[in-house]
C-alpha cells in the first residue's frame, strides 16, 4: 500500500531539519522531483500546505522528506542555495545575489551587491543589451517576475556565472536588503580605491559610467 505524504507529516518533519540519531541534514522532495530546503519550506509554508490539502501538482506539494547523505551538488529549487550533505566535502563557493524584475514587458536580472558605476547604480542584465546599469529609482518602479518569466533568463545567466574557474553560485533573492546595500557600498568604495591606485589621479566625470561588470571603472 502506497502511503501519501500528509499535512501532519509535513508539520512533524518541518520541526526536524536534521535526522535523529545521527544529525544528518534532511530536505523535502516535491511532486516535480525537485529538492526543497527546510528554509524555503518554512518561508513558503502556506503554499506547501495548500498544495498538500488540494493534492495540487504545482511544484509545492511535498512527497517525502529524505536525508542528503553524499550529494554535494544538491540545491534548493526555490532559493538556489546548497543543501548540506552528511558525508560529502562541499567546496566553498562564492554566491552572487540576483533579483528578477519586470518592467515594460521585459525581464531584467538585477545584482543588488554589484555596483555598475561610482554613483551606486546597480549592475543588471537583460537578454537584449546584456550587462548594463540601473538605478534604485527604476528598481522601485518594477514588479517581481514570476517563476515562468524568470526561467529563460536564469538559464542564460547560469551559463555565464556558474561555469568556469571563477564560477559563482547565483542566489535568487526576492528583495533588496540592508545587507545588500552595505555590500554594494563596500564594493563601490573598494573599486574606487583600486582604480585610483592604478591611475593615481581619477578623471573628472560629469556622468556615471555604465559598463559591464568586467569593465567596471567607478571613479
């Protein structure tokens, strides 16, 4: 007889992110076969409970809770963050926060910790035009892009950022936080110092420089 994962199962498991005995890290398996971390399950508890109640196959219905013994590449399908393994030696990988916003029918990826110029604009990326800059004012005028709207651009960015010797792991975030603002300002100041050290005297500018992340000269 096949047992169906229930709401009571979820409410029991969500309180135990680590198996006992052993203390092994656990994760949820969703109806689409993807892995869901405990943090994401807690943050989206209402969606999970609704899907379990209605038996909806929408990516939020949980089928089981399992232990990640050795999979060092297992990531959460919602947040993109790594799910710890019990025995694997997971290498330290730098993460890069990214938000996906929509304006005038176009989806744009915004990097809240990556400055595009010396005045504090943000680096962004769109399918047409690729890397560029955007202001905080423009960001406030946009709306969050849906998961289906994000998918093509996310796949494109992963080919750029998550492959190669200097690869980073994209961390999808929903909003710009105080920690992001602090990291942006620190990166902007560090880039200014580095540019001045290389060029001794900074050129006089009347407008912000907009360029790709690889050509960032902020001062």
